[in-house]
């Protein structure tokens, strides 16, 4: 089986803090039968990527608890104009890939983005509190994981006792 793949990453321009580009591939699939002397049922599948659809998504106040500190920023559901570009043209013009540290935003930068998008300080603080609450709940869950079998046995015993009483 031979498959030609192209990888793309979300890109955010340092000057345009209100949108993020996302690329989706439109594959053209061609399935052809290939018969080998040893195995007559073998098929080979070839995938060819022709175009990339590029959408610019806006950013909004997020709720992702993996944000280490400060308010999280997420992609909005709405997107702007869609560009369709041949995959070869995209690969020639996309430039070098960024390192993972270059794609991270510190809390001050995220807060500046949200302030520029006219989110109130109360909305930002509420989001931070919600994220911190989710983090605390996850920590409690991780702490209680070793005791899940004991808890499960206690619930089972409680159900059996109710049935015996009825």
C-alpha cells in the first residue's frame, strides 16, 4: 500500500492575533485491483492529495484546563473566507515549520489578546476560576484512583443489602 501524506499545522501570525489558519485536505482516492501471482485477492490503494482548503478561525475565551496559568484561548466555531490551494503550491510557499515552543502563548499574551477582543475582566476571571476548578477536580480524581476498587465493592455491597431488605 502506498499513501502520499502531507502534514500541516495550525498557524497563527504574530501580527494577526484574531485568527488562526487551519488546513484540511481533500483527498482523491483511486482504488485499483492489483493481482499478484501468490495472492489474487490483494488490492492496492493509492491516495493522492490535490487541494488544501485553508480556513481562518477566530479566537475566543476558552475553557481548556491544560492551560498552565491564566486564561485559556480557543478557536471560535466561525471562520472567514476559505481558500483552496493546490497542495504543491502550499508546500512551496508555507515556509519553515515552527518549533513547539514558538507556538505557545504565555499568560500575559493570551490576556492581551482577550482584552483586545473586548472580553471583560470579569469574564476572563470567571474562565480562569472555571479552569482552576476543573484542575482541582482532576487532581482529586487522580488521588482517588487507587481506591476505585474499594469504592466499587462498597457500592456493590450497598446494592446487595438493599435487595436483601426488599
